[in-house]
């Protein structure tokens, strides 16, 4: 799995988990969904992604987007 796909899979998982938490635990978890969305949006323009940096440190090979 490349770094790009790992970041996308992680973001998708976080969105689904935060939506489940919003529905079943507390409506305040919607802010986690918003944070993930904003982070994806800004990383599309800046290339800065904390998840990509963490995945790179654990040895996932780089992809095309996060060099």
C-alpha cells in the first residue's frame, strides 16, 4: 500500500468512525468529522498532512501525492 492510499483509507475510516460516534455517543463528535474534512482540504493545496508524516515514519512507501 502506498502512502497516498494509506492516508485516504485512514481519512475515510476516521470520517465513518466520527459519524458513528456522532450518531450513537454524542453530537459533539461531528467536529472530528469537520476536522478531518478541513485537513483533507488544506492538504490538497499545501501538501502538508500530519497523517502522511506519521505513516512515512512507520515505513509505508511514498506515493505520488505526499513526497
